[in-house]
C-alpha cells in the first residue's frame, strides 16, 4: 500500500498524510461493497501485486490530480 500512497502523493501533489487518508477511504469503500470472500483478499492484492497497484495508483492519482486542479491545487 505504501507504493500506492507514494504514487497518489506524487500524481495528486498532496501530502503523504492526505494520500494515505484518500487511499484508506477508497479501500474501505471498495471492501464494504464487495462480497466477504473477495473483500478479505483486497489487502493481499494491494500489498503484493505491484503491477496492479501501479495501475490503481496511476488511476487514483489522475482522478485526485484532476480534483486538485479544479480546487486550485497542483496542475501538471
């Protein structure tokens, strides 16, 4: 999850604490909506699937970066 947080921090131009809060919020949202057997695997996926995590981080960073730009944050 640290890699995901790092990428969100870089892409969105926000602090590590803000990125961690955003990632944890999104992960909680996703896990709450998945069937229990699948929800239990989400932490494993985030912790051990670098390629998937990188893709998720890029997507999350793009979304959060766009929001930051709309709200006067960092623009690339």
